C-alpha cells in the first residue's frame, strides 16, 4: 500500500497484482532491453538527477545509476521496491549512494526537490484511469520539474485487434508453456476485455502449474490512450511537446508504432490559445 494517504479511490487490483511477484516480473521482461538503452542514453545526454515514476525493481533506474547519474524512484509496489533494495545491496557502494527510493502514489507523493529529468516509464501512465488521476499526476510532475527540465513518458498504443478480442472466458488465448521461477513448469493463458466507456483494457492471466499446485489468476488493467487524446492531456496540463518518438530506436511515429515516447517541457507562454492572449491584453 502507498505510504502516503491518497484522496483518490484505492488503486484497483489490476494496477498491483502484476507487480506482486518480482521474480516473475524480472524473468518476463529480461529481454526487454531497448527501452533501458534508450533511457540510459537520454539520461547521459541530458545530465542531472533523474526522477523515475514507476521505478519497479530497478530495471531502468539501476543501469542509469551505473552510468554515474543519481536517480530517485517512486513506486506504489512494496514487493518491487523490496526486490530493488535487495538487488541494490549487491551493487558497488558508489552505485548504491546514487539511488533513492520512495514508496508512494504517483498522484500525491511530494518531494522537496526538483529534477532536470522526470521519467514515467514502461506504461506506468496507463495505471491512471480518469481525468482527475491524470491531472493530479501531471501537477506532481510540474512541481518536481526543474526550470528547463524534460519530462519523458512512454505508453503502448492501443491495439484495435486486442480491444476487439472476444472476452468470453472459454476463448482464452493459450500461450506456450514456460518455467515459472516460483511455480516450475506451467501452462499459461490470457483473456482480454475492453470497456468502451472507460477505455480500460483488462488482461486476465491464468497460470496453471504442471505439478498440480493451485492455479494463479492475475489481472492487469490499463487505460488506453489514443495519440491525439494523450497529446491533448499533456498540453492541457501545461506541457509543450518537444518531440515524439515512435520506437525506442528514436524512429518517428508511424502507422505501425506500438509505443509512443513523448518528450515535453513546461510551456513558456502563459496562454497557448491566441484568442485567450487577445482577451488578456484587453484587461
């Protein structure tokens, strides 16, 4: 549970269940390296201390710290942060001193400092389900972003094929068997369901051990943001979009982009709408 009391509704199980087993998480995403290289290169290029929302068990933060850059990480998952601390304890002393961890709600956690680089990595933003959630989070980013600083956030683009997937539980998508770090050899299946009105996509993951142990069911819920919609949210929150990448190779977005990486900074002008500026000058 977050260490700071939140005025918002409790975080739904689908925002935490996927992150309760750090060993499984590590195994599942061990091959996801492109975003790590992207953020390490970015941190080195921009320089200065990094604030990472959704730091998890350090998949991205730890490599950044190894490159000599201090990182403050915020996450709501205690199991992931505990695993991060165990991993960090095995690092050289100079790397350990560069990492600061805070357990907390990304919408409310306040730090008494500003950062030249603020990151929201690996779909963390998709666990903000309402306009109020987003507005509160963007306000925290604004408060923690140093003058001239850069805010970078990545999110998966909606897959229309997945959103249209039949939610019938008998139509579970079967995946290849694999060796779970805790359960041994398992069978695995996924069901998808999409709520059109809330734009929330739910993945139900069923893991069945081959040794007869009880199966485990875990949910992952993510808000789906379409590109122009998310641009609007950023701009409404007072950010100016510097540029957008369509992959972690820094390629521009296209019709086949499965991820969007938005680079933003604070707006330099009080009003972005010319009509509003004209009205202001008449006062």
